[in-house]
C-alpha cells in the first residue's frame, strides 16, 4: 500500500438506489476529477480553480461519451476526512452506472482503495487517533441507539482523552524515575516515593475501571445470543414473534412445528439480541425432528442467555427440571407462557420467572426489562455505556495492568529503579497502542482490514 497514491472507491453500499458516491482522495484527486468531469455551463471554471467545499453540476465523460449526470464536490486539504485533497462524485445509484463511473475515474490515473484505506489515511495524517478510527467502524455497524451513542462518544475523542491523560501521567512518573537513575547516589525522598506510589495506584484504579467495561463494550458492539428453548408447543415461536414485533416463525397448535433453528436480531432496551428459536426438546419422533433437536442443543450450548419457555397451564415436567439442572448457573430467564389462562404450574422459589401471554403480547415488555437487567446484571451504570473498551483495548490494558503492578511493587519495596523504569516503559507502550502512539504495520493491517471499501 502506497499512501502517496491517489485512491478511489465507491463509498456507498453496492446495489440499486437513488444515489451512489464515489470518493477520490490524494494529491491528484482534483486533477484526476478534472479529466473526467464536464461542467454543465459554458462559463464554468476548471476544477483546479474552484474554491474548496463547493458543489458542481455536470457529467462524467469517457471517450467523449457521457457516462452519467452527477454532482461533484471539491474538498481541499487539510479540511477533509483524510486531510488530503478529496473529490466526491454523487451519481445515480444503479449497480451498472456506479461501476462505470468508478471505472472511468480509475482509468484517469488513480488506483482502487484498499479496505479501510481512507480511514487509515485519516489516522496516519493526524486527523483521528486509533480509537476514533475504530469508532468509525462501530458507527457503521451499530444496531441500536445505545451502540450508536457509544460510537459517537468514542469518535468525539472521549476515550482517547482519558487514555492520553493516563499515558501522560505515567510518562511523568517514568521521567521522575529516570531522572533519579541519572544520579544513583541520591535516594528518592520518602514523600516523593509516596507521591509516585499514589500516582501509580490511581493509574491502576483507572485501568481496572476501563477493563470492567470490556464486557459491556462487547455486548454493545456484537450483541448477545439468546436461545429460546423448552418442550414442544410451549409457545417458543410465538414468543419469538412477539419479541421481534412481527411474524417470523410459523406458529401452529401441532407439537413439533419448528424443525430447525430460526435466528433473528432485535433491539432490546438498546442491546442487540440474536434470538434463536429452537425445536422442542423431547425424544424425536422421526429423523428430521431428531436433527432439529440436535441443532437446538447446539444452539443452547453456544447461547449466552437462555429463555426457558414453559406452558403454565401444565404442571412442571421432568424434562424441564432436567434442563434446568443441565444449565446450572448459566444466565437463564424462565418465561411462563399462557398467563391469560388458568395456571397449573408451580415453580421452585429459586427460579427467576416472567409471565407472558404470547397470543396478546401481555407481559412481553416486562420480559424485555428483565432480559436487559440480566444482561447488565446491575454491574454497569448508565454513564459507562458511553465509555467502553473493545477487545483490542482490553488486551493492551491487561498487559499494562500486570506491568503497572510490578512497577508499583518494585518502587514500594525499594527494588532497583532500573526495574521500575523498565516496567513503566512497558506500561506506557501498551497504553500508547490503544490510541496509536505506538503501532506496528500488522496492527494497522488488522484494524483497517476489517473496514469496507470506500471507508
């Protein structure tokens, strides 16, 4: 990848639509656009002469043939996303016409951008740091408003600001230790040592605080898998339809209607939840149902949350008690369906249960509240939703925590200051990785390779 090249790509999803956008970025972006753009109007100036942040009407032309009618936006460095000269061409959104406009631009002297290359250039040119670059991807893939809000906060630099402050504080401690290394005959005064230890303890507390958000960050970005299980005809498919707000699964009074797993994602109180409707758990009556039960058990094994559906018009069955024993301490909500009918079900006191009537939707909102409460488990306050770390951040913070503790112990026990300085360098390096102060090509390739073309 040559970051001095001028690049282009389609910046909107492939498919039919009203509009599509082709983005061009690099030192030759405006010159290249000028070779393929024919302004609509006899007195229109050349693109090289137009002011920045202006929009121009005209046509994309190749071999004296009009390819499409477009609006072209000129954005001059450094006031652009990549901090390079940028041109964005808004054309009609058909698959063929978009491809032809892109091919015309590429033929004029640019290369096709690699996945994430526009965002990578924004990072390398100092427009954003690494956490903000990752927030761009989170913003694109957000499936709930809660996830979207967290991505916006990270894109605005909230996480980066806290990480940079942590790194600056640690660098000051390191500088103090290294200054004493230059004068080995002078010991650190007790009050100075106490202040340095206090700073390291504060840093450790903040690292722990961030690590506590790792699970919540994973939930917001990826969501959770919730398996809907139970005996045949308990109302599993009806419950899925109520949770989705539409008829997704076939509902029938005949037991064993669901023969395969059905997966759909829903927004439950800001949490993306992948609900998996499963075949009824019982001794199968035929080969097809046996395969359905096998897949149900596989879905049950991979789920992070279990919705155990019971028919409350019937007594508790041995199969339900067996399933509860098999689940052990795994997160589970018992859903007692048919709450609008006379009850014959008696549950053990330890079972967490919510009553619903899937035919009318009564109790479903309470079920969503209980589900969200179980996911968060009371361990996360509202403000933490806006400051969460991802798996990469957490891995770096764990390394930082180990070396931070080693540095603190070495300083407290009077171990050689060289050991303290070494551990602090490891800490600052790990923390710096989060915002991109210390990076490797492999790290950048791993992060930006997950982006789509055109971003």
